[in-house]
C-alpha cells in the first residue's frame, strides 16, 4: 500500500462501496498559509460537514477516503492537466486563484505558478488518487461490482456559478466523455433519482453539477466500477444565511435539521450496495 500522509484519512471497509470526500478539508499547509488573502476565504468554499453527514457510511461497511486539505490548496476533483470540466461555464481550476464568488484567493504576486502547481499535484493530488485507486482495486478483487460515490455540497445560491437556487439533491453521472448517464448503469441512477424524488425535496439529474474528475476518471462499467456524484445544497443539513460573511459562515452542523436529507442519503447508499450486490449475484 502507498504510504498515507497525515492529511489523508482512509477507512477500509469490506462492502462494495467507496465514499470519497475530496472537499471537506480546511487545512492550509504552513508554507502556503501566508500567501492567501484571507484564511477565511481560503476555507469558505469547503464542503462543510459532509463527512459528518455521511458518518453512517462506515456502519454500512463502506470504505471512505477523505482529504483534510482545503480545496483552495488543490482541487482533488479537477482534471490534473488543468483542462476545464465545464467548458463555457464559470468554474474554478486545479489550484484555484479565485473563490466561487470570483474573489481573489491570493495576495498579489503570491498566486501559484506552474512549478508550484506541479509540486502540489505531486504532493497532494497524487497521494489522494493513489489511495482511491488502490481501494477500488482492493474491493474489485473481492466483488464483481464496486460503486464509487463522490460526496459534495455547496451553498444554495452562488450567482457566479449558477442562476437561482440549487436543488437540494444534484445527481451527477458524467463519465469519461463528460456526458451524463455514462459513469454508471442507469439502473443505479434511476433508483437514486427516485429516492431523491420521494424525499419531497428538489432534485436534478445531470444539471449544473454532473460529475467531476472522480466520476469521469474512475468510471469503468465493463470493468465493474460504477461512479456517481452527489452535490447537496448546504441548506438541507445546516442553517444557511442569505448572505455569508466571516461572522456567520460556516454555521454548525445540525443533526436534527439534517434528518430528512440524511435519511434519504442512507437510502441512497443502501441502494448503491444493493445494486453492486445484485450485479455480483
């Protein structure tokens, strides 16, 4: 096994399910912290508390892979070549230089150059994906089918990235071509979409967020690897102010408030396990 750095948290389960948490971290390495215009801005766009929301995944036997690094250091769900996953749309890059609201992340003159981007890619991106690839290979030795579930969240309203209010559940199944409904069997996507619809909360399939590097890179349906991304609107599991600032964001994770969303997510992960088990049988 590849050595695991201290910022990478790995839990090995035996079930045919991996839950990936590439954006829940807030750590800023000491050598980089002074380069950011604001530590709060450098952490603001995290997928806040998502690993806590999915704490039940381990009880289901799932493997979890999580980074504690801020996505402002490097985005572990972007193409390492730097090519945009959403051509023609506003987005952030492999080593972002702006926030989701298009605010500068770095002090003038301290933005990462090509050499620094390459260093971060080797230091942070490569170990995360080596761990994820090793877990996929490990579970494929035990199971004919494995589901890789990429867990995310984002604020409900970000005009720079999308119009209006984001639906609660955003199901993404972009495969290697970038097209939706290509990263996993539609039988899995159909049942996940139906569970989201039954929740009574808003949902969309392959809308604004249809899957990033993880769904696209690791999808291998003929090889038994099915990938799916779930992007949640933050308001479903934490209290989300209309306008966020350094004094009110992030709000704490609220388990009671999160119950409806968490209940649906439990059903979604169980459905993913059922799908993989049926394929095995």
